[in-house]
């Protein structure tokens, strides 16, 4: 199947995955208090992604609240609820997917 975009949740491409010339949309969603997928790690991945990639930071979120699996060693403390973080992530992801689908019509 054809790939139409890439959605990164608290993650980044590996060093050998240079997608900078890739012609599809990319959305990277991170959280400000994420101690595992830190803002520094996300920023370091920018050269590997297309210039038009969109980066969204969920203020007050942490790594564990991208799912619902409890605290993780090294993660930061969240200052918003897990449900609020997951709602913000879901809204961003749906808008991203809708934009891809709109481009295919």
C-alpha cells in the first residue's frame, strides 16, 4: 500500500532513516515534560524530516500519558491529566489524517 504521511508520537526517525527529501506530510507530536522523548531529541531529528513537517508540543504532557501504562523511569511529571493529553493528541492526529484524506479526494 502507498504511504501518504507519517505521524510520530513521542518519537523520531532513526539516524539511518533520512526522510528529508520525502514528499509526504509529517506530524510530530511531543510533550513538554517528556523525559524519554525529550524536546532535545525531537529537535535533533528535524534534519531527518521534510522541511514542511509540523511539530506540535503538548504543554504539560509527559511520555507515559501518550498511552495509559503508568509511570516510566526517567519520565517527567505531567501537569495536565492523562485524558486531557490524549484528547489533545487525538485532535491533532485526526486533523492531520483528515488533511491527508482531503488531499486524496
